[in-house]
C-alpha cells in the first residue's frame, strides 16, 4: 500500500480547515472550562469570569452566520451592523434582563467587553483576507 501525501489545493481549503479547527478548539476550551467550574476547581479569575463569555459570542455569531446563509443566502460577515445588533442584544439580555430574574446572572460591564472581543475574534476568523475585511468597513481615502 502506497502512502499518498495530502496537499491542500488552494488557500481557501486551507483557511476552511483552519476555521473548522479554530471553532472546534473554542468548543473544546469552553467545555473544559465549564467542566472545571462544575467540579469546583479554582481557575484564574479572568478565565473563570470572562473566557466563556468571549467564546460564546464567537460561537453564537458563527451559528447565526450559518443559519442566515442557509436560510436566506445572507452573509453576516459583510454587514457589521447586524453583528453589532447581535452583540448589543446578547449583552442586553445576559447582563441587564437576566440578572432581574435569575440569581446566577449578575451585571458586569466587563462581560460586554468580553462579548465585543468575541465579535472581533469572529471577524478575524471569518475575514482572513484583510482587504476584504477593510472593504467591509467601507473605508474611503
């Protein structure tokens, strides 16, 4: 049996595989953090309090992106306004509405920042071409 090396035919396939691996790593990291918290193991405060917020925003935007593309053919990454609305809604629900009803949730301004950094990570993962990313922001000279 002869082993045939596997080569990536194009940059798009490479970035697609990199994106899949990146999102799987985010899911694994989030799961590990939740399991450690469930076991009562002490974590660094920044990891314990903000890491899952950061990861959850990135994964939520990816899920929204996949659903919008499948149902409507709409590409979420091309419209920063929709992503900002999702970020504001996410922050409003989890940081303002839920603390009134559930004792588990508390208001923390730094969670808004963690959600925003998750949005930035989503943009970085999805817009591997910086020319495309800056075109999205409609920069003009």
